[in-house]
């Protein structure tokens, strides 16, 4: 496959292994641009990108902004605070305004699952989902796969253990679908209150015992405990959560000796992960950051016709 057969990037659930491989291969070539002393290329000069962030973001928004800059695309960002979004403008009205402004690509983060899908159905612009509710975060899933593939050479046959707040995590869903499509075995572990009903249908295996989940894993992906999204108590205390499900050196040692440690950030150090391993030799957390820029560059390139 040499080009994407879709207008939008809304999730990894329905994405084929060939499509994922094309994106990862393109992202790998984009890493060469990021690693240059002069990073900007004129590939997408004259192309227009609009970013709509209804939720706060640091890494995702900055990496999209850098991706636009490195490829010379014109970019305008609209954040919820201080804009019409903060004044109660409906999603439908936002869509209509986007449609008449005519950007070639729209990046959207929204607290409601399915919002980018609604946008994509109603505009001619390409749409990239930068995270929607508890649904998906496809670019994070792609950058996680790219980072692992760089170290392991392949994704097929790997055991990937995902530990943490699965219920509130859109990253978990994208990682489960993405790694599963690429031939990895995905095992998740969390308190039963943080496991969504029917999550096994996404292609993963639920293992309540965190140590059994991590044992012999090739990759351990730790998820942030999203206390700000929790409207009720899902466990007795943060201290008890750390004791039962926190990943530390002892639990990481149960994985394979060359296992990789990931975290999408931001980290709650001392809660779901200890500083000792977050900053240790098995951690590829900092590798994930530039790969996020590379993946987003690849998607801009592929969706805006850079291949032409």
C-alpha cells in the first residue's frame, strides 16, 4: 500500500494492518526530518490546517503544531478557553463555520466520544481525531506502536501488558486495537471497577492479577490514574491502588529482561509508576515524545496529498 484509502483518521478500530504499516513507515521517514539541524521542509507549503481543542492538551497539541511547522503547513489553533466554544456554541454550529472557512484538514479533541466522527461526516476537510471522550486516541496508539517497533523490529508475536485506568482511557482502546491488528497479544490489568464491560471484544485478554499480566511481557504500558475524570471512588485510596497495581522495579522484573516500559503521560509518579523505573534503562517514555511529532507529520503528509 502506497497511500491511505480514507479521508479521515478517526480511530484504529477499523484500520487494517496494511494502513497502520504505511503510517508507521512514513512516520519513520519523518523522524529523519526531526533529527536534522534544520527541520523544516516545504512539503505542505500552502496547505491549511485548523485545530479545535475542546479539552486541554500539552503534548498532543504541541506535537501537532510542530508537525505543521516542520512540513510548512499553515496552521491556526482554536482552544476552548476564550473562544466561541467557551460561550456555548453548539458542535453543529462549529461544524458549519468550519465548513465555510474551508480548511483542508481539521484536528479535533473533544470530551464527547464520536464528536470528530460527526465533524468528518459534515465537512469536506480531512479530520484527525486527537482524542474523543473515553473512545479513542489514534495518534497516541500509532506513536506507541512506532516506538516499540523501532526497538523490537516487529510488533507481531509480542506480549503487550497494559496496566492502569482502562475505563477512562482512550489511549488504552487505541493501543488494544492497534497492537492487536499488528499481531501482538494484548493483556490488560486493573481493578475490576476500572475495567469497562465487554472490553474483551476489542481483542484483549483481561488479567485481574497484575503480576500475571506483566509476567514475560515484551512491553509494559502503564496508564495514568485519571482522577479528574472519576465522578466516584473506583478504589479505596491512591496508596492502596499503588500497592495493588502500581508498577515498580519488582513488578517490572517479572517481564522479560529486555522488556520496554511506556507511559503516555502525564505521569503520577509514586501512584501508577515509580520514578526509579520511569527514569530507568528500560523506559522508552522520552522516545515516545518525538515519535508523536513524527506520526502526526506522517498523517498530515498522507492526508494532504504529500505523496503526490
